[in-house]
């Protein structure tokens, strides 16, 4: 069950990586500016995008972490080690 939730979370991050800013800005503009009807699924997706933006902000500015702290060479080395373990 944990693996399924990881895959859903990972797919959501990849999909919304490019859509989070247009969604955060565009959806309220549609609702309040163009009288677009509210729909609960879109509200949940908007909250998901907001959560991704908050996560990015916390990682980058508060925790000052990167996905690869030692530079690109360590990223590729970590990736190779992860694939060997599987």
C-alpha cells in the first residue's frame, strides 16, 4: 500500500510540476473574473498545487536543502547507487 501512495505522489509531482503556477493563478481568476462555476475536484487540485508550492518554498528557503547537496556529480552517483540496489 505504501508503494502505491508513493507512485501516486510521484506522478502528481511530475504532472503538476509544470501546472502548479498556472493553476494557482488561473483558477481563482476563472472563478472570480470569468464566473467559472466552482467544482470540488478543481478545488482539491488547487490545494494540491498550493501544497507543492509550499513544499518547494520550505525546502529551498527554510531548510536550505537541495535534492543534490554536493552538486550534479553526487546526483548521478546517488542515482547509480539506487539503481544497483534494486
